[in-house]
C-alpha cells in the first residue's frame, strides 16, 4: 500500500458491491414473482434487470421480489420505488422493456409513461 | 462488476458455528447453485450478532430480514419463499414478548438499547475479506495517523478518555505516553487476547468478526510509541479467531498494510501470533510476557512496568483486544465523539457477555452508564420461568456479586468498584433464586485454586484455606468463627499476593458475605441451604399423599435407600440416602421434594 488513493480505490469498488447491505435510501426495483408472474416471464425480466445493472455498473439500486399483487393479466409487473415518491407500477414488462426502465427511469429519472399501469403517477 | 441482488449474511461466530451454522451456510450455497441462483444471491460469513441464544442467525439483504434459529431443513423454504417469491418466512422471524413477528434487526428489543461501536462490523462485513473492512473505512485511521505526529496520536487517545478494557481500566493514552517516552531502539506492541474469565467471549467475538480493527490499532500504537513489531497472544482454545487472525495478517501483508514502508511514510510494522495454552494467569500482563518469551507463565513484581521493561526487557505496550478495537474509531471520528458517550470518568461503550439465568444470552455492547436493570430486563429480556432475580456477577473471578438493591447503579469502572465488584473484562452472569451464593463463592475459589500459578504463598496457600472453609460450610460442617476467618484470610491475601490474580481472588467471597450474609448464616447455624443447592444440607422426602407406590424411585436408587410396598407410599431412609436426586428426577407424580 503506497498511498491513500490506493486505499480509496479499494473502498470505492467494494462499497458498490456492498451497497446491497445498506438498507435505506436506495431505489428498489421489485419484480412480482407470483406463479402467474413467473409463468409470464418474470424471471427473464428479473435477469434482464440484473444484467442491465451489471453492465452499467450501477450501485445503490436494490432488486427485490414479491408475490402476485392481484393483477395477473398485466404480468409481468415491476414496481419501482424511489424514496420519497409514490411507487411506479410497470405492466407487461418484457426483458427489453425492463432494461429500458433501468436506463430511462432509474438512471435518467424519466418515468416511461406509456408502460405505466398507475397513470396518476 | 458482479452484481448480486441479495447478500445473505450468516453468523460464523463460535456460538452459531457450534449450532452448525456452517452446514446451513454450505447447504444454502449448494442449493442456490443447484437452482442457478448463485449468480444472483451471495452467501457470506460474518461475525457475531450477539443474539446467540437465537442462533444460527441469518440476515438477508437488501430487505434486512433477520432470521433466527435457521436449520438445514429450512433452506428449501427460504429459497422458495424468500428468494423466489419474495416473502419472508414468518416462522423463522424473531417473536419477542410482542406477538407480532419482527423482520428487521433494529426493531428487536435486544438491539434497541445497544450502541455498537466496537462491534459495528460484526454481523456486517465478511471478516475473511480485507476489502470489506476497507469499505467500512478500514485502515483509513492508520493512514491518518501516519500524517500526524506521534504526540498528536497519543494526545487524541488521551483526550478520548479511553480506559483499558482488559479489566484494570488504566487510561490508555497515559500508557501509550509511558511507552513512547521509554527510550530504546527496540520496542514492542502486544495484544492481550487471552480472555480467561469463565463465561467471557467478548474478545473472541471481536477477533472472529473484525480482526483487522485490532491489527490496524496495533499498527497505530506501533507508530505512536515507536515500535515496529507486534505480538498477539491468543489462547489456542479459540481456533476460529486464530484462523481469522492468520488470514487477516496475511491479507494485510499482501496489500502492504503490514510490512515495510507502509503508505510510503517510512513506517514498518509487522505482527505475529503467539498461542497460549489457556492458563488464566497468562492473561496477567507480566505472566503473558513471560509466556511469549517461552518461559513459564508466572507473574513478576511491578515496577518495572512493561512500558519500561517488558518483552526481552524492552519497552512494551500491552493492551486488551477491545481497547485496541476502539482506537481506529476514535482516530476517525475524533476524541470528542468518543468522550461524548458514557459517564464522567468512563467514556465510550463496553462489550459484555451476558450469560446465566437470563432469557437473551448473548453478546451486547452498551454505552457506559447504562444500568444493570436495563441490561438484565430490557436487553436480556428478564429471568426465565418467572423466577426472581438474585444477583449479577461481574468481573469474573476478580469481581463480585451485585444484589438487586444496586440494579439501578449506572455501570462504570468506579461505580462497580464502589459496590464491591469490578468491570473486569466484561463477563456478566445473572443469577436467580435457585443459585446458592455460598456455592457460587466456592465455584470461583475452586477456579482460583486451579489457576493460581503457585509462585506466591498468599495465593497458593491462602486461597486453599478459603476454599476449605467454604467447602466445610456447604457440607454442613460450618462453625460460627468461619466467617471471621474468611474475612481475615481475605484481607491478608488482598494485601500480600504478588499479582492481581491473588489480590482480587477474595472478591467473590467478600461480596457474597457482604450482600448475602444471611445465606452463609443459614448454612452455618441452621445447616440449611436456602436455595436448595448444597446437597449435603438437603433431604429428599416422599409426600405420602402424592405417592402412588409405583416403585420407580426405589428401582433407580443407587444406594437402596428407598423402600415400600407396591401401591402404598414409599419412604426414604435418610441415613442411606446419598442425595443424588435420581428419585426426584424419575418420579412421574411430583411426589418427591427437596427440603
Ligand atoms: C489474573 C489476571 C488475568 C487477566 N486476564 C486478562 C485477559 O484475559 N485479558 C486482558 O486483556 N487482560 C487481562 N488481565 C489484565 C492485564 O494484566 C492487563 O492489565 C491488560 O492486558 C492491560 O490492557 P488494557 O489496559 O487495555 O486493559 C488480567 C489480569 C489478571 C491479574
């Protein structure tokens, strides 16, 4: 270890990996994975979300799953929760759309209106 | 970058490991791999969460779901419910007094009253990965110190008010200053990780969960006093801690955080382990240094103190594990922050191993000044089975028993001393109405007898005499003058023993004689043990009303003391009874009682 910069670089790299453990304050992308969701391709959506996060090296974004919210015809569904805002629910999400939601909404902060289920948002 | 959507932290401390947390971790790992989920979900080891009686503990992020008592057979359900469907497995959540199950750690009463400073990385990082320690600002304190002067570092430690956590409570900054001012071209830094108090596992948990904090602090100490060599003296009975320290030292060397010219500041420092064989007296600093030198672990008179003449007669700084673990935090967050916690003369927090008759057995960290009541009732969750509290033993074999009347005393070095106990290294053993205080005093005296090195007569012979008197009392042969004799022996040993092992050995007897004299008197004058512990003073009797005459007791009695006719009440011949209690344990009708 020759300098504090080297130490800082190690810290920065690992903080990213460990941000999953920082419980509060991160946007949460929740993929609904009830039986209906899984049958409609929710797993592929989940994998697409994770791939996009990986390629873009995003940190401090949480990916979670939950059961069926009761709107099976609209599956696969994603609920995106940004701290301090109402949840955004995306309907009939395909793997491509999922990647686009990560880029456009999570990174660029622009909700993709046409895919939203709850338009009041 | 690898992105995992979930991190699963599983406790790899000694407590959970003994409950097979390793198998749970391996099982989870294998099952995730089988289902192709191992690229999404990462399973990690971490240090002790402290909630040991609820182990094995597992925390799932990002939700922060806190699972208790996780067994191998729970793995499938956790994967299917939590990882696939995203709902917590209710039955593995913590259910306290409130019927409502809690998912998050901070909502659990056990954690609410705690302040985790020394333990802040335990349960949060993987102790076998130096990079995770660095991610939590690890080794930044060392970098900062190398930009300060030696005096500035020592001053910061002084101003923080930190006192030694090994038991004595000596001001740490002052000790560093002594070692700094001792002139020599070779000085040493030593970490005391012997932890010999029965029931104590604070230092062990710090070393298992956050070994780098101690390495970093020792390097800081080395810089401050002008030493380039450190030794950690740890008992071989701590295999997990030894292994993690070994890993930590080699990772630190690999990154150049130990070794030559650290941070290009011309400072060299390296650390080696020395394993002890688990003798209590080797925790005493001069005994410990002898042992590192390869000699018999016997204390020697002080002065000279180790800071003047220690290892191989060179100036040596010796501090306890927890003392060191505080140092990087003090350097980074400042002396004022640290001095803002605690009482006037005892700053910061203290880690305790909470054990005995209390619901939540485990490892806790509280700000100095917290009362015993908060520890026993709020954190500890009270006494099991609705029994009554009797005392808390603190300070191990050097400490004393604190009765209910002192439950509201704010804990610090001085207050504990003033009520006849001491802080010690942090063992707290809770006792209830079923504990006999004479028997407890005898237990500690037996321990001292086993562990006395025998070098000085007061400790070797004096404590033997005390033990003989205590044994006599518990066997119903006590005489009125025994109490005075105990008192005289105690004060002579305190005044004349060579080291603090002997000097403090009478404390458990003195404090129980002070607060529970009535129990001693009942043993001596009435030949009764009020808590019904001392076998010789008990008699087992059969209640003829309840006895159904099944004969089970008689068949199991090893001394043929029980006789009777089937279907009629049996009776015990007291002259033959050896008081083993077998009959009482066997009786299906609760007809046998101790009196
Ligand atoms: C019999 C006896 C046993 C001791 N055992 C330990 C021990 O296990 N760990 C420890 O840190 N200090 C122990 N000490 C205290 C050490 O002698 C010494 O005071 C301490 O390591 C100094 O570190 P500190 O100033 O950081 O507390 C013991 C003392 C005595 C008399």
